[in-house]
């Protein structure tokens, strides 16, 4: 979400609409948006105990992906191509 939109949302009451269009980028190609906030609810941040299994799985997947890329890179570096 563009920073300008996030900042506008924090200022709106529930059901509010931005009074002017918000630029979502730089330059002539920037899109302009009008935002309507339907409702607000409190942020729910999970405790570490609730999130640790998900974090562990994500870190394991990332480590596996990195190891596979490194292994493949090493194989390619030492490969000889024959036709």
C-alpha cells in the first residue's frame, strides 16, 4: 500500500472518504485514488507462541531455497557442456 494512502486512511473516520484524490506514485504516470474507509478494527498482533511455528516454517523454506540455489550454482560452475 502506498504511504500516502496509508497516511490518509489513518486520518479518516469509519465511513469517511478522502476529500481529494491521492497521488500513489511520482511523476506524470502517478495514479490518483480516492479512498473510502468502510470500518476500523483494532490490530491483532499474535503472540510469539502463536506465530513461532509459522516463522519456523518460513525460515526453513527460505533456507532450503537458498541451499538449493547455492548447490545448483556450484554444479553449474563446475559443469562441462558437451555437444
